């Protein structure tokens, strides 16, 4: 059973999508575009008949969590935010050369178009400018959860503590012993999400 199916089996409605450049979505990875993507999804959910607008919650993984922090700071229709292995900044984890980053994303399929980005420096700076810690204080008084693996090889575990320290209450942090970056594959993640949804609903 997939993570989404597991959530749905607990009688929650669940919307899952791929940001542009990821999975079956078109386009190329772009942080400004990702902000628009998630904002559009939240708007669609909020305006879907049968969905209680006071019971919309967001769970974001990795860079998607960084975007979710920014969106949730503006979008008050999100009642809680759970960040899973999310970075506190990108300058610690990205190469210093934007061309190296572009080539990396081309190799793994997150950039599909040869002429993207048109302004590589601006595109790169959009990553560096995304610092979730500046948005987390605006989540309060809604609940914030932070989950991170203490063996995360992509986003250093200290990022989780920095995020936690920057946020206002109510907030909680969970460090998973032995967990690496891809928390979707960690069997403990399902129970963490179940418990979180029961706590915030």
C-alpha cells in the first residue's frame, strides 16, 4: 500500500501532485513555478465541493516542504504544516556554480528543455532566496511539525533544528534515528503522518 493509499484508508481525502519538472508533470524545476503549483493546488482543494475548508492540511517533503512553508505563510486556508526532511536553506546543499546545478537537474530529468532557464543566475538565486525559516513564524497559531532523519545525507540534520528554532508555538520536532533523506521509504513515516493528522484535525 502506498503512502497516499494509507492516508486515504484512514478516511482522509488526499491530494498528491508532482511539481513542474517532476514525475509526469511537464515543465522544468523552478522554485517560483513550484510556488505557483502548490498555490494552485490549495486553491483547487479549497474550492472543491464536499471539502471542509477548515480541515485542509499540508505535508511537504524535501524542497517541496520549503515551498510549502512559504505558501502556508500566505495561505491561511492551510490549517497545519508538516515538513519532512525539508531544508532550512539551499546554499548549504547546492553547488556553488549554477551551471553545475543545471547539468545535474538535466541528468536526472528535472530539466527537459534545452533553452531552460533563460536567465540561469536568476533561476539559481530563486533557490538561494528560498529560506523557509523566514516564513515559519507566520504559521503560528497553526500547528507546525518537523520530521528529519538523523542520518540524512542530502539535507543536514541540523537544518531541522534551525527550522524548529525559527518557528513560533505550537510546534514539534521529531528526529528519526537512522533515517536518511527519503522519508517516504521509511516505514515509520506512515505512523508519524497518521498521528499528526489525528492531532491537528
